[in-house]
C-alpha cells in the first residue's frame, strides 16, 4: 500500500484535516490494484481520528474480471477502531456487474489483511463467493 499526502493540511484548534491518495495491490481471491482518495481528520486526543475514502478496484475477483468501487468510513475513539468498508451499489462492471459486499480488516500480530465477503447475482456464477484476502496493510 502506498499513501501520499495531497496538498497542505488544514489546522484548526483541536483538529487537523488532510487528504491522501491511496494505491494498493490485492492478492488472493481478489487479484487487483486500486487507486483512491482519502480525507482525514486527526484530533489532538491521542488515538482519536476519522477518515472517509473512495477506492476504485480493477482486476479479478473469484476468476471474474472487472472493476468496482469501495467506500470507506472509519473512526477511532482513543484507539478503539470502527470501520465500515462496502462496495458502492451498482459500481461493479465487466464480469463483476451486480457485485455486493463488504470488507473487514484483520490485524494479527501487527499484520493487516482484508477479508472480503461478497456475492454476485445469480446467473453470473456461484453466489455467495468469498472470503477474499489481501496481505496488504490497511489504512
């Protein structure tokens, strides 16, 4: 995963807003690359922050080729994370048209991986499919 700051941060009392570009490589049932944009809010309280992101994923999923968009919404309250990461409805194209799903980030011994529970509409292959994993670190 590669994250690069985009522009200057905006600081105000108690918080800092930022913007990052995201690039990832996924491996496993999902063999793909992605590009995305992330907005962040960091607070003056250690471990409290939030982010939102949109990530366009291109590659193969369960042997099917196409693309889709992921929507991220994450908060951390004094170190306790809460993350929602879902496929944007109707964003699937190619052989991934109609894709639905959600990702979770698993952290084991400091290593991040994604678990992708997903399904495709009947008629395009077996459903539900998954999980797909990535060995890429999470945001």
